[in-house]
C-alpha cells in the first residue's frame, strides 16, 4: 500500500509556474522561466477582475485584454509575485481606483466579475459613455 501512495504522490502534476510581475509608469512585464514579455499601458484595451472559488480558498484574478502580438488575454492571479504592485500604476495609467480589490473580495461564495477598464475608441460615437 505504501508504494501505491508513493506512486500516486510522485505522479501528481506540479501546478503551473506563476509569472513574476514587474510594474512601472510605462506598463508591466511578466517573467516566467527567465523569459520576460512587456506590456505597455497603451496596449491594455480592457481589464476585468473576478473572485475565483478554489474550494478551500478564494483568489482574485485580473484579466487583461491587450493589443500586443501573442496571447491577447492575460490572466494574473493574486498569487503571482508582484500582483499588488499593479494597483498604483493601474490607477495612474488607466484611472482604475484600487478600492475594487476590497469590494470584489467582500461577497462570500459568490462570483464577482467586474469590468474595471475599457479603452475608449476616439473615433467611436459612443466614446465617453462608459
């Protein structure tokens, strides 16, 4: 029985590595496995946040829709190193008030998706309606 348990534990997949987040006034970068990718604030088209139920705990996730080559949707959880460093620069560059974090955490056991930012299109007739 002990060998069965050891095989089970050794065969368990490791959780995926989380990117480290570095932030400044020009944008943010994600580093994973010594590979860094930069995202200027001007490339951010939309930011949404939600609380994810992980059964034993909840976590906050930010979804960034970006207009840079590669994956257009970035999912960053509060477990990523540097996550909290996003708050101040997002407020300055995108006008996102950091109180969203406390507000999204408050309801227990409920999904709380919130759109935090949508880049307005200066040529769109609905510019300024959000």
